[in-house]
C-alpha cells in the first residue's frame, strides 16, 4: 500500500478480542525458544538506556525494535523461522526507520509531559539528598519515600505508559507493515482502536485475567528469592521467563489485531523483508 493511501479499517465483533488472545498463544507455541531469545535480546538492548547518550538512542529506537518483534511474529505466522535479523530489520529499512525513530521521539515527549503533569509539585516533597539517591538508582532510598508519593509515582508511570501504548499500538505496525506516514499512522491507529472498542475491551479483560495470576506468581516467587544460593538464582530466572512470556503475548495480540483490522496479507512475500541488503548489515 502506498503512503497516504486510504486504509480500509475492518470493524470486528467483540469475540475477536478473545480470538486475538488465543491466536497469540498459538503463535508463541509455534516457536517459543526463538521468540523468547528475541525477547531476552530486546531486554538486553533496553538495559542500555542507563548509559548517557546511548540510552537516549535506545529510547528513540523502541518503536523500531517493537516493530522487529512484530516482524518476528509475522514470520512465525507464515511458517518461517523468527531470526534475530527480524528484530533489527526495522532499523535498516529506509524510509520506515526514520518514521519509527521520529515516533520514538514523539512517544518519549508525550510520556515525559504526561508524567510531569501527574507529578506536578510532587518533587517539592523530596529533599535534595533523597532525590539525588533516587536518580542514582539507590533502591534503599525508596524506603524513605512517603507512601502517598510512591502512589503518585506509580500512577504517573501508569498514565505515561498507557498514553504512549495507546498511541503506538496500531501506529507501529501501520508504519512497518503498512508503510504509513507518521501522522497518518497515529490518526488511523487511534481511529481503528475507537471503531473496534468492543474487541479491544474483551482483549483487555482477557489480558487482565492472565496478568492477575501472573503477577501473584511473580510476587510469590520474588518473596522466595530471599533465600541465598542456587535456588534463588533459579527463581529469579523463572520470574524473568514469566515476565518475558507475558510481554511476548502482548506483542502477539498486537500483531493479530493489526492483521485482522487492516486485512494484512497472509502471504509473507508481501511483507517487509528483513533479508534485504540494508538489513543484512545488521544481521
């Protein structure tokens, strides 16, 4: 589809929300080891955000890396192996790369703005020494925070993530698979979410139903890690696997919902190819 061309948004019944959840689980079961490896690799890259300058570049690249995971699921759906090249393909696919990086900048700015509005005046409740310890990543400083302030921080982060996630949920695949312009991707993506509020509500309820036992299991396992030794390391690894599995499920349902709403072609040859010359530089 050419950039700027009208996109036919399918309005789907509520039951599709549950179908996306089931389809996502089926895709994950098809190549669990490969997909889990890509999820671990993504987390390692996101860990670089603590490094000055490089961290900012990684933040801007988050939409492109997210598109890479969606590309991996498109390969799985077409019966092809999800290679590591798929994760990096959107970073070497002009002109989509520029649009995805620009999206990263927009989402970063929106996230900062939304968090700042929620936390307006909250930082005045922190003394300079405690604020400096928090900025340095001192986890012990969290114990000195007022519970109400912690709640405000949590709400601020939730608001920022919710707004950024809503803006990008359809926009990322629209840029990558649909070759949409940035503004078009945001507008069409939000329109698709509003027009399909019924299946997305069912999907949200289904994801919540899965998240609750997952969160409880993680909390129990995290409490058990207080014991020293190899067993604690095993539990930490199990916690990571559970968290990554849920993350993969989110990406899987994102891919499945986009595929149905925008009638994405099932023929893998019509999708962006991570084996292009540009992508081989990063493979």
